[in-house]
C-alpha cells in the first residue's frame, strides 16, 4: 500500500502515518521526493487492510492499494487450475461442459422434454429455475419446492446432474437436498448471508457475476464461498450493465482471460442472459469458447413461444442442436472437445 | 404495448399476434403502414405483461412497452405525496429530515457520543449499522445482535428514533423489534426474499437504490414492499456506478426530480456513500436539498480516524455541525426548514 | 413513431398531435385505450424525424421511435454484404483479414521491420499512426507528414497496402495521397467535419466505434460517410467504456452479431486497444473471429519495450506469429481462412 | 510512480527497472517486502511519463501512477481561482453567471426575441449554435456563417456578449471574429486539432466535458488549451453517459466539488443537455448552484414547440423567468448573487 502525502505535509503528519502502520505490524519505507513524501507500507496482508485507515489521516493526499484484495480465489493462493466435480461431470478439465435447460421449471412435461433434447445434443448438466428472482412482484416467481421435486425426478429419469438457483439463505439446505450444484444469481452476488450459507453446504456452487460488479469484487465474493470451506466454485460471466441498448447486458468477453490469469477457478459463460435474444446466442457462445471458457450455460425451452419466462432468449431444441454442431470445431480449435 | 412486425410479415403472422393478445384479454388495433404493420395492444395491465411473449413470435421485429411496469409506487396510482412516519418524525413533509450517525455501531460510547452530537446539531433520526454487508469476508462484519441492543439503548437514552440495515430475510422480525425503520441496502435492492419479508413487517423501510439499477427497477423493488402491504417506503439515492473514478459512486442528482415526477414516495439522499470522501459531502448534501430531496442520511463518527468502517467518508461532529448551518439557508430557499 | 398521451389529455391536445403529424405528411392512426390515447405515426421516414417535435406538445406523455434512425448503413437499405477493397485486399469476403503494425510510426527501421515481420506471419495490410491523438499535450504526437512518407516508402518496399489515421478534416486529402485506407479513431467518431470530408475522398475508411457510443450512433456516423458517396466503410469495434477496470476498455463482443444482423458493412475488431495489455490480446482476437468478425487490427512492435506509444498492448513479432497460428483453426471452424 | 515487481522477480529484472528510471532522470527508491520488491520512482514530472514504459518490462506486475497527469489546470499549478472575462462578464467571481439562449440560431426574429427575453430575466451572456454537430447527417446542421452574422447583429442590438460552438479546427478564427467566447462541445472534447487551434485564439473557451470522459481526461483536455497560451478556460459539466435511461445524460453533480478541489478553473453546468426534458431543468439548475458551480448555461427558445433542434429540453421565456426567481435565494444561500 502506498501513502502519498500532500505537498507540504509536516514531519508530524508523516510520523503519524508511520506510527499507524507500525501499530498494524506493517513494514514502512519512506520515499522522500523533491516535492512530497511517499510512504510504502509492506506486508503480506496489506490487501486485507482498508485504505481508509490511512486516507483519513491529516496530510495524506491519496492511498493506493497494490496487493489485490482477494486471496483464496487468486492464482497466487493456488497456482494450478481447480476442476469442479458436479455429479460426476468435471468442469475445468479438457472437455467443454454445456449446461442447458429451461429458464424456469414450468411443469413435468416441459422439463422432461427439455432434458431429453439437450442431453441428446450433448449437454451434460441440466439447468432449470425453481426459485425465480423477478424484477416485478406481479411476475411468475417459480414453482419453488414443487420445481425442486420435478428437477430431482427428471434427473433420475434422464440421467443428468442438475443445477438450480437458490435465492434465500435459509433455503440453501433445502435446495442442496435436491440439486447437484447450486447457482447464485447475478442479483445475489453480494448477498453475503447467502454466500456464507452456500459456502458451508457440501455442494459445488456456480457464482454468477453481479451485472455491475468488477472482477475484483466478484473474486471477493468467491472468497466468501471459499472461506466457508467450499472449494468447488465455478465463475459464470453473464454480461454487465453498460450504456449499450441493443442487448440486455454486454457480455464481458475479456473477463475470461482476465479470470484465467488471476484465478484458479473454472470459468463458464451464459450467453442467453447477456444477449436477451436467441439470435445472438450462437455468436457469443462460440466466442466464449474461443476466449478460453470452460463451459456454457444456455437456456433451451421445448417451445420458446409458450415459455413463462425469458422466451425470447431461449433456444428451441432444433436451434440448440445446430449450435452444438457449430461449437465442436471451435472447441477443437482450442485443443478441447465438447 | 406496441408490436412492430418485420417488413413482409405474413397475414398469418399478424393474426398470431392478434390471437395471442386476445387470449390475454388485451384490446388490439392494427396500424397498416406503407412498409409494415404495427399492432397496438391496449389495456390497463400491459405494464405487467412481459414483452417477450410477443417478441418471440415469428414475424415480430420489436416490442415496445409504453406503460410503465411499476404500479403501486407510481403517481398514477397515488397522486398525493406519501409522508412516512418514523417514530414520530415525518419524512416527506415540510421539514427536511436529517438522519445521521456512524456507519457501523462499534461500542456503547461511540454510538452514544455520535447520537448526542448529531442530535445537538439538528439531526432527528439516528443511523448505525449492526449487520454490515462487506465486500471481503475478512472485513469487520458488524456487532449484529449486540449492535441492535446498543441502538435500542441509545435511542432510549438520547431520544431519537433509529434506522438500521437488515441483510437476511430471516432477521427482519429481529431487527424490527429494536428499530423504528429498516434499511435495505444497495446490494440488496433486488433481494426479493428480503423485500417480501420487509413488506410484511409493520415498520417503515428505507429502500436504497441498487448502484446499477435504473429508476424503473428501483420503483419495481418498491412495489415488492408496497405489495406486501407496507405503505411506508422511503427511497434513498446513494450514487450509481459509472466510469468516473474520482468518487466511489456518481450521485444521480436527476433521480430526485425524476422520482418526484413519477412516484408519490418521499426521497432522501446519501451523500456519504456516493462521495466516499468527507470533503465532498457538504456540496452533494446542499445540492440534494436544492434538487428537492426530503431528507439526507449522513455518516458521522465521533472520531473518523479511528472508525472501523468507512472512516474516510464520515464527518466529524464539528464538520457535521458546520454542514447543518450551511444547509439551513438552502432549505429556506426551497421554502422548507431543517 | 408512437405518441402516448397522458391520462386525461384533452381532445384538442390529441388533435394538435394529429395536425402536426399531418403537416409532416405522416400517416396517423388513433388507438383509444381505456385510460389513454396512443397515436401511431406511420411513414417510411419516421426514423429521421426527431421525437422532440411531438414530445414537446401539451398532453404528450412519451414518444417512442420504432424505425431505426440510421438508413444507408442498414441491412434494410442493402441486404447483401458489402465487401471493401483496400489496395487489392478484400475485407468482408471469405478470408479473414489481419491488419497489423505499430501503434505509431517512429522511424524507417522500426516500420520496415514491423512490416516485414507481420507480412511474414500472414498479415495483409500494414497499420501505423502518423498523426496521433493523445490525451496529454505533453505526449509524443506522431511524426505527421514524415510518418506518411515512411508509410508510403515501406508500402512500396514490402508490398502491403497501408491504413493510417486522419484526425484533422483538412488533412484528409493529404493522408489520402499516401494511404490505401483512412482510419477515423474512436475519439473522432462523432467529429462530423472529419466524417463529411472523409466521405468525399475516394478511399475506403475504417470507422472505429466511439468508446461511449451506442451501435445506433455508430451506424449514424457511418451514414455520414455513406451519404458523402463513400460506400467503402469498415466498422471497427475497439472496446467501450464501462466500470470494469481490469482492462482499458471492455470489448463489446455482442457488437459483432448485432452489426451483422443490422448492417451490410464489414466488421473488424481491435483487441489491442480494448485489452490494453498484450497478454489478453490472443483470447480476444480468437473470440472476435469466432463471433463472426471479418478481420482484426493488431498492434505489433519490433521491440515493445522501446515503443514510444502503447508498448504494453503491442505484441512482439514472435507473439504475433504464434497468435496467427492459433487463429488459423478458429477461422477454419468458422468456414473461413486467414 | 510505483512499480510493483512480481513475486520471484530476478535481481536482473529489478535492475532493468532501475536503469530505465535513471535514464529518464527519475529518483529511485527500492522497497524490499517479504514477498516482492516495490520500486518507487520520484520526480516532479512523473505525471507526464507513460506507465507503459515500465509496465512492459519483464518481471513487472503493475505500475501505479501517483502524480496526477494534468498539470496547467491543476490547483497545484495555480492555487487561486481563475476568473474568466467574457466580453466584460466575469465567470468565477461572486456573481453566478447565467448563459442562456436557443440551442440553434434559426433566424433573426427567433434569436432577437430569445436574447431580449433572457436578458430581461437576468441572463448576462447569450448562447446560440451556428454550427451544429448532429448525430444524423439528415438532421438540420445549423445556419453556419449566416448564424454567426445573426449572433453578432443581435449582440450589438441587445447588448450581451455571445458564446457559440466551433466544430472544425479551421473555423476557429472565423468564429472568433464574431463571438466573445468559443464553446467546444462534448463530442469534441478530445478533438486535439480543435483544442490546439482554440488554445491559440485570443478568446476565452468553454470546454464541455466529453460525455464519457473522466475528470482527469477533461483536465488534460484543458491542458491542451492552456498549453497553447489560453488561460481563459471555463469547464462545463453537461452530464455523462450511464445506464440510467430516464434522462439523456446523468448530470455528474460531484464533478463540481471535485473540480473545485483539483483545479483553479471556473465551473459551469448545463442542465438542459443532461436532462433532455425541460421539466427537469430547474431542479438540476438549483442543485448546480448549491453544489458550488459558478454559472449555468440554459437553453431557452421563444417557442419550444417550433424549435428545429432540442425543443423538448428548451425552456420557454416564461419558464426561464420563473427559474431565475427560484435561483436567487439559492445563490444567496451560497453567499453569492445572480
């Protein structure tokens, strides 16, 4: 951490900074410039100390953090790639994992049909929402417990592990008793009560990026899960909020190589929520794999025209089958398979 | 809702749109242009119908919503201003309400001293966090239950109603048993489990804006509270995430007149979290009142240099007293008092 | 264009909207809802009429544009793909075009060496800046006229067409006398004096996206060029400004399929300026091709450590050669070659 | 400037950083931490040295700039407030300056009527656009030379200094021969050819903020004007691009105190372009003054319903007169007058 004093800071003000640093057991080195003093604070845990502690002192012009604030999710903490096991399917290995299924579980037939179709085309994990966070209180909120039961039933019948979202910290155990992997959605990325509980359940967790959160904040949220003892965390980029209005969210493709450089966790991409329109999903899906993503999560509905939620961004089974064919050579170009 | 067909859409495709609208009991009027057909869908509840239902149909080029999607929080639902009663202090009336206190409750002395100082300078409601949502799992998370007890104790002693944040849906009743008003923080604005529970407790609620949520999404979140039967909702603008990096968040000053135009709910402003630096707080606080805000929520710490959380954005008691003097003539210029 | 009247608008107010529309020779159709009147305005040029003309009338609640405002660059204007010829190299055809070279022309040897290296690895057009727009007036501003001469000399010697940036409207003819294609940079995308002049020169133009401009604004800027009679326009996505701070700009990968859907113009991607760091360039470059881009423009410097401008985002010749090998199978996966 | 080496950087890599710094005549101090080395580079001009020069060296993890990159516009360069004289009207003094007039000069009567009305209500400088930068090539582009003549004529007749926009670097002298102050618009804030020429003309310049530029970039653009010898620069905040869609641009109210803290230049605010709707202009105008702005620039049209450009954001003369009355007590609350 680097503390820049204002021009004309008094020796007393510099001494106070030094004393505060020493009280925190940080190493201190003074850099005396022509105009101003710059104090370097050294220590392996400066990433976890708030900059405010120094910024608030008299005579301080600015405080700059050099160490990254996240820790357990960083490559510095673990240099090798983490591979997450979701009901026998490995995420982060050589095979590109495709998770597919409807946005919301609507009824037995819809889910079963979706599951059979996506499995036939090569998807290896089934997705489906039982608890749906909706912007309006007047919208369909999901089948809840009944949806979880249908997921478990379909999983047994079709033979695919299942991932589904949890939105209430007190539902973690309930959802975990039905699913193979939990999903924490974008609007809950900084719901710390939820993160804390999910960190304690035994299941792997897909942590979607908050749509207005930096990659640093995302990895700090992952640290909540990892700090709870849960090492099986999958990061999912799903688009960020920008000024561009031709899509729902702007898929941050650079997040893939940035995460691969700074974190050991596997990275998947959700092209459906980013695009908001089924016609844009294939291009984004191909790009994600070419950028180095370990998998995709794609919305597929047996009949998008009748979907209760997000029909416009759902692929039909035929479109999904066609996309899977397109993805194969891209995966091969990356030295992987699908 | 306006459905624009593509150039060359077939009569069958237009008919399908009409049939779908009629199945939802919407009025339909066809507009036959030179190049394309535009279908207007009419009805008082089109704001609550997802545009996807039509956008996904073959031959549809775009669907545009005209009705605003929020309802209970709108001025169309209630034309007069709502005035919220927080332990006897009215928010939304002629008097500008100033809520002040420390970011986090740290101990009895800190809270008591803060309460006395801010009351002396004219604040009428005490704030203080017992449950702190923190970006890093390694940061101070608040005194929790103990913090609530200190708030209740200080309230009795100093004689000010108290507002404090709730972060877990299952803590709503607990927090409500100590506080006069609940706060839902920015990161939880779309935590629907929390909104639903807070809508059912009897207390007024301050709903902070999600830092990357539009005003429309914010009013939809308010609808969750109102739909639960809670009419005492106060909206709090606290800055949005933009590319500008000289402040923590960019205070969206236009939100004040936009909300006053579209909603009947009272509006307050939090200059402390937006600025991120105490030296910027006074200018933003004055601007908020001049823009028409009904109140302010300001962080004040007896000794910002020793604050465990957000010291840099906290005012000292002396600075707060000076600010209150600055605010008086601005309130008068608005035909109000403080 | 759809004009929504306020609830309770008077018949006179509705009549005024109708009269104004008729004075502009628009077709008018009234939609009488239960609560309010909605007026549909029809005509093939409503995209070019400002919404303000109606929004300012008494009794109007909102005006919504349905027609896209851009015209000449739209797929509706021209359904087939435009292929641009840059000195014999076709952009927008089956072959993926790679434009490479240094950010700034520094001297004869640097440019010659860069040109030879990138040509050897498969680049087909040489880039190099002679006029450099710089955020600080104290930074290196480019070799200007001398730089143009070196570009022409190197082009002749190495045998590659050349693209270079023009920043002053009155330099268009000068730059055009040396280059095969002009580049209009991100900061000048809405410099209309420059666009107007570039539209009249005979050369193809690469139009970079303004880093905070929507795709609609970008295509409107392309309309300036096309309206001047210049049909040879190449769109270049180079990243947009968002809150994310791990890269210089967030590459908007969705822009590629959105442009392909809405415009007939070829699309290339600049991974170097978006990433701001050479280590992120390969992933973004691969993603761009997988998303359907027609080409790339990449910064390569013979010795990035000694570069006068943007060394950190420049590839070394060895890294560029390695990247070209990576790109080949991705192009093949897309049914193209490089 | 602070250079952080990677963990495990070799002594040779550290030496190379030191050598590079010494070649630039920077002071160097090594900070040896437990895990890594941090090199502090000291010197009064490190703000002007690109960080890339060091970031590109092997073994470097990050480079952090501490000195602000702008110079001539900073308070460190000049501690007192600059007061700009525009045809006898002082901007930056005790009196709040209101610049008003139509968006575009349309004809003699419109401009004359606007000028008389705004002067009567207390505006002291007349605005009016002769050269209009428009997003679409099919929109009205302004009266150009004829508009300048009308401005000069009206100025003489009504007796108010005049400010108008210049968009082409080669029109600077022409515009300067008619106007008292030049305006550089938001889309041209980084048009360096224009800035360079405007820096050399003798007139004061209003520099509007680029709608997606940071305050740092804005002050760097001001440095271009100041470096040309022009000390009479007025900064104008006019809203930034964010995700919020209830206004055209989000007025960045914090920019006012941030600029006052970091720069000596006067600051004005344009509420009209930010709001995009006349009904929001008064609240933003009042807030701007309360935040400490030195003036306002407001669009007023004799008949907004007939305006050729931006009618929706223009005040009528009656609304402008009412606003001026509202602003007086706010100015007084700030210890100023209007």
